């Protein structure tokens, strides 16, 4: 348990994952014998830096997730609540749910569809919030990213090729001092033209004076979005277990 500010993790699963094409929310799909959402919650349950977990789930599946939490014996989960219609609304609902926490406390907002987040990533986010008010996890872009515009004769054409050395692909968790997140979301929810895809983007837009620190992420921290992603995640889990087993064997041999 933390000795400084309280650290609250919000596992966000308000969307149905339409791109997956499954009859149920993708967060409830099985990943090596455990649901995706259970694996995401477990990552924060086992993190010593985290004091409390709130879970936001598609309304009609809240009861099912409550059963998963009870069966897994998660002790840090305080509530399972219905999410919003959009990711932004779900994040705002999470912040509202922890309204009794102090502005100096910390919140980690994590996409439940990233079940492979590592303990060191969670720890790095909490550590960085000792100096910054907002933190995003990101990895370098290995691909060339282009900006497009409409061509003279129709279709898309390349308008700009940004230097990829300065580009990053954002992941989660994204961490904030609660006071920062609250101020940003109060402004965002009052904006009728609000368009946001992640929480750091909300802070960047509505609190431009607030520096958003980047914490290095992991390539394994993939987002399960499309049908083939479950198989990829299972392959990564098996590789991770094999690596851990080899490390343990070496350690036992040395001892």
C-alpha cells in the first residue's frame, strides 16, 4: 500500500468493442482461461502502488463483472459501475465516482482492453506523478506516419510526413493528479464541441499550461481491438510465461 497520496486505478470498459464483431463486449472474451477484463484488473490488484480500483463496464454487464471480481477475490475493487456512451464520458464517470478523494491523490485511467500491462509500467506512472501532474504511456512509432488531405481529383494524397523520431503511439494507463484531471474534465464536459480519444488529450487541450510527461511503454501492452488480437495476446502471454520460467530456472541454478 502507498504511504503518500492514495492511488486509485480506474479500469475502463464502457464500450462494446464493435470492431471485434463478437456478440458480447470484448472485455469478456477469454484470454488463456481468464477474461480480458479480469486480467486487466489483476494487473492493478497486484500492484503495490495501487490502493483502490473502480471498474466501469457496459451497463447490462455490470452484474457479470461483479461476479468475476468476487470469484477472483479482488480485494482492492471498491465498485463496478456503468460506463458512459463514449470513452470521455466513461472517464468522467470514473472521476465522479471517486469524488471523495483529495485533489492531491492520484488516478490511473486504464483501458480494460489492454490486459498485458506490466507492473513496471504501473510503477513508472506513479513515480512520474511525483513530479508531473499528468503522465502518458507511449512507445516510439516504428512506422512512417503521414498526414493526408483530399486530392485534386479525389481520393487521399500525402500532405505531410512528420519526423517519426518525435512521434509516439499512446497506450494506457494514463495517470493524473486528481486535481488536474478534474479541472480538465470539467472544462471538457462543458464544451459542446468536445472530441477526444484519450485522457492525456483532454488535459492537453483544456489545460495547455499543464505538462504531460511521457513514460516509456511496452510493445506487449497491446489493445485488443480486432478479431485477430486475441490470438496475438495469447501468444504474447505464452512467451512471457516461458521467459519468466527460464529466468526462474536460471535463478534457482545460481542459488
